[in-house]
C-alpha cells in the first residue's frame, strides 16, 4: 500500500474543506438546525412525543442521518468530479497509485468531512433537547458505515456525471426525498398499514431506523434488517467502484 500517496490525496481533499469551511461545514449545520427548529416547533407543538420520546429528541437521529447522507454524497462526488473536470485526474492515474488507494483516499476524506458535520450537529442538538444514546457502539457503527457507504455512492456519481447538473441530480432529487419519506420526521408506524408496507421499499428507512434504535432502543424495523440493508448497499457500491476501475469507465479516454 502506498500510504504516502493516499495521505497526499487525503490531506489535499481535507485542505479544500478548510478553504471552503462555510460551504462544507457551517452551511449544512445551519440548515439542519433550521430543520430542527422549524419542524420541532411546528410539529412538536402538536405531537408532544412518539413512543415515549419527546418529538424534538425523536427527530435528531433522522436529521443527523439526512445530513450524513447528503454531505457524504456531495463531498465524494465533487471530490472526484473536479479532477476529472480540470483534467488533473490523469496525473493521479499515471502516478504509482493503485485504484484501491485512490478510492480509499477520496472516500476516506469525504466520509471524514461528513462525520465531522454529523458530530457538530449532534453536539448542537444536545443544547436544544435532552439526548440519550443507549447503544453507543451501534451508534458509531451505523454512523461510520453510513458515511462510508454514501461516500462510495457519491464517488460513483462523481465518475458517472459529465456536468454539474448531473452531479446534483441524485442528492437533491433522489436521496433527500427518500430521507424525508424514510422516517426522518416521523415513525412509519404512524402511517396507515398499506403505506407502512410501501415505505419499507425505501432503503433509507432501514438506515434511519437502525440509527434511531441506537439512541432510544426503538426502531421501525428490526435492527438486523437495518444492518443487513446497510451492508448490502456498501457491498453493492464497492462492486460498482471495482468495475469502474477495472474497465476504466469515464476515467480513461
């Protein structure tokens, strides 16, 4: 493993975050806090608690997961798309660095950024509502797995996209709506039985449910189903990344 090369790419990506700290860190934190304040005040005044958990505290895991998914996608997709856009990716590909090392560096940097944002949101939320993390090991597991999985997914999007519109298409028009409909602001048990079954098709439900269970010991779906869904998504993303580098899809002229 060429650790020096991975370190160089990783440090370069993290340095870009420091140069755009408002866009990369402050902006998503402010957006999530606004979600928290607006939904917590508007809906929380009508729903005092869900399954014994105050509504304000109930939505915190969902908001963290929403931010974690979107930030991992955006950071990873832009991180690999911009070198393709400027042509500097060919310098990386011609260097003595394997495809695995390139992936680890870019995905690792994107996941690190989103984890930092998620932790800031978690700390900020603790000033608004009393939080309880009953299963910290599971919380960290879902936290890291989700960040890495969606960073890999974003890496794929960044290679697939050939313009900035496509780069934003999946995060804005697919992932965010799925997160909103996946139990971020409510429990799917509050839906009619038919829509509960329909909602289970949404893969984000399993991620949010497992993460919320780590806080309050309550979940809309079985914990092991949540873990299995996350691992399947992770494995599928790894398989696609492997295929991209094996075939040189949109990386080689």
